[in-house]
């Protein structure tokens, strides 16, 4: 995963996204009812007053008639989305590990998946010509699909590109492939079923994306900036200029005499004059949010559409390049870290999205009913009665949720260390805190909440579960701990077990505790005698166990690298893998509530329904 540097400013509260449209996806005994709060926008294409955007989760269609207030029309969950191109009534999407997706968008309010095809590599970008789609397939190189029958796309050819195929642009009968550190490859595609390598050029950088204007090709060349090529003779491309950019050049778009380069690592975007194709002149550098991670860029009439990795799609007036003007934004959250359910209401927190509330009376169509201001450094969330309890790096914050859509902070309690997990029970909120241990806050009168007890503990205290008079703590440095909380104001350590991995979360099942043990998978501990805790079973898997929930004989383990893993726990000594539900993001905590499985996967929030395998 790309992990761009974060800046430290705050921008306006975000508009959350609506539920996924289309039929629910089924996978491994779990039914995906809906997903909300999508982030990780990668690409956009504009047609008239409609924008078609590729998100990590799939397709979002946006009405941009009013540039100052872009409005979502619909969305379709596809499980992936890196690049998008529209031809006629079809949208073609390079969907990463999910391959090629073809969506009928003749009715923008109701997009329908028409066809799909697996790719041997990660589908990172594509270009469409008639009944053919050319896919930049990462380490698999160039892949060519016959899509004359959109319902059944067919692989007809492939070609090694020397490096990972990251981007592709068509120039009549020539395909220009951005092949990462291998530079640029030109390919003769007059006969799509038999593509032929024409020429290549090492751009002395990392070729990410390309744009073509006349006989000039412009390459977003990573840390090396912008590379300009003469492709008048496709068999012998020539480097004519290498131009520094504001930061890591990741995307590029050209229109008439204007070139826009999107950059990462707080670089924003850069506008160039290319009236002299071989000698681009930098006109301005624009920044628009606290992150400025311009993963993609598109140009319209006097407008630039900047696709930010974390913060959505930004519309910039570039008619006067020396005086760039922000016009509007289709905003998204940057990450979703925790969720909680109370009755028919779902609450979620994340960077930039703050606290969001949804009515899930119909979980297939969650309806946003509340939003707080921006939150930074958020970590944990629980809900009880009329309050949401949110931890961030500064402490525990109590938000009044009785008068939605507003959810104001009514009390903040400073907690030592760096607060992380929070679990509320009765008149107390239990909070784990990195480099500090466990703290108990008296919330019997929420508006007068105060710190009531503590137990010091070194290391990073991630997971927290309560069961009767016990609290179970998962500490990545010191292992698994059992606390006596019969008197919540005086928690006492009564047991400890050093797990082989990095314990992140725990779930209780009688005298057994299931531990998400990081790289060591699922661990089952017998805590009947807390002074002599014993390993009772385990299920190792390739990945990283970050969260766990249990319902009877079924356990659900969130794997950062995959999604949700489902286990049969009828024999705790040997948990049996049942199913895997794959998500495109990085799942963390997982909760069971009201017959639903709630899964934040960092870049969206999934509402799943357990079913029979």
C-alpha cells in the first residue's frame, strides 16, 4: 500500500457517501449488504456534466453540473477500481486484483455490471479502442481483451513489458505503455490479437502514467518528475526534456496547450504550458487539502479535476493558470478505523470523516443521519445510551447523539499516554493507552465524566474485551493480560500469557478467549485459571490478524491483507477454516451486532450478513 506523508492542517467536514447500489455481493458464506464511506479515489473521466470515478471499491458516478457542489448519482461495488475509461454506454474499469470490469452506465442512476474478466496480474490501467481493451496488468505486462461481446470479454493476447505495466495510452495504432522502472515501451497494436514491440526508452525514473499531444508524449516519471518524449517515430522514442515537478509525479493529463501533473507526498498538482511541446513551462503549483496526494488528474474546459488518494475529487478553475481557483469538491473520508452499533443505528469514525451516523433499518441501504466535525488521530469508538465515546491521541471524548444530525462533544477527559481502544459498560468506560496501560473513566454522569482508576502497563495496548469481572488486554509488546475489574476503579493484573505473535484483539467464548495474534493468525487461550493460562488451539494463516469476533461456533477474523476469515470453532483445539470474504482495503476491528458483521477496512465500511456456507 502507498503510505503518503500526512500533513497537519484541518479542512471542512466531509460529506459521507451513500450505500452501494446494485445487487449484494456474496462471497464465502458472507453476504455484502452495503458499503459506505468510500475513500481512495484513483481516477476520473468527465463526459458532459457527469464524472465517472474509479475508487478502490468500484465505480462512483457524480453529477458535476454545479461545479461548486458535486453530487453523487450512484455507485456500484466492484471490489476494485484503479483506472476508468468510458466508451458509449459502457464504463471500463481496471479493478486491480479483480481484473477487468465492464459496467453499463446507460442509466447513470443504476449502473449494472455487464461483464468481467480475470487478469493474471493486477489490472492497473486500461485504454479502449472499439471492441478492444488494452490493460496494463502490472507484472503480467500488456493484456489485450476482445470486448465485442461485453458480457464475455476474452483475452486474445499478452506481451511482456520489461517492467510492471503501470499505465497505457493509445495513439492511433500505437500503444504507449508506462512500465515503471523499465521506462516507456511502444507497441504496434494494428492487429490487437498480435501486439508487437516497437521500441523502448529508459526514462531514468519510474514511468507511472502517460499523456500524448501531437508527436509528444508526457510521462509522469515518479521522483524524476516529468519526462517529455518525441514519439514521431514510435520505433525510436527520444527523450527531449526532463522537468522537475513539485513532488513525486504520479499522474498526467494534456489538453490543447495545457498539461497537468498530479503529484504525491504533499505535492498537489502542477500546471504547465506545452505550447512548445518539447519545452514545458511550469505556470503554477496548486494545493487544495491537508494531504495533497493527487493520484489522478483529468482536464476539462478550463477546469482540472484532481483525484486525491485520501480526500476525494477536487475541481479547480485553471482558465488563468497563474491564478488557480478552487471551485468545488466531492469529498471523501481518508480512513475508517472503528465502528459501533446501537439498535438500528451504526456509528463510524475515521480521519477527516469525524463521527458519522447511519440508519441501518435497511442495512442494504444505510442512510446518513448525522456527522460531527473533523477528527484527527481517532482510534476507538463505543456507544451507550445517548452518547458516543471516541478516543483520539488526546483523550476520551463524549459526544451527545440524542439530537441528530448534530453530535457535539459535551465532555472530554484527558487520558495519560496515547488512548486507543474503548469499551463502555454501565457507568464506566475502559480505555487502553499506549505506553500507559489501562484507564477507567467514571461516566455515571457523562457530562461530569472523570478519570477514576488506572493500571500502568508498558508497550502498545491495542485490544480490549470485557467478560464479567475480567478485562482482557492485548499488548503487542508484552502479550495477553487478564485484569480483575470487580472494582473498576482499582483494576488488578491477575494473569499473563506471552503470545507468539502480536496480539491485537480478543473475543470471549466461555473460558476460552480468541486472540487475533497479528502475523501468527488466530490463537485460542484457556483462561479458566487466569494464573495459568494455556494455549488451547490455533489457526495460522498467511496474513495479519487484526480483529476477531465470535458467535457460537463461528469465529470471524479480520486479516489486514485479505479480508474476513471465517472459522468453525466447534473443536477449539483445531479451528477449521470455512470461508474467506475478500475486501479491497485493510480490515481492522470487526464487530457482530444485530445479526450483522460490521467491518471497517480502512478505506470503507462494510455491512455484512453471516450466512450458511
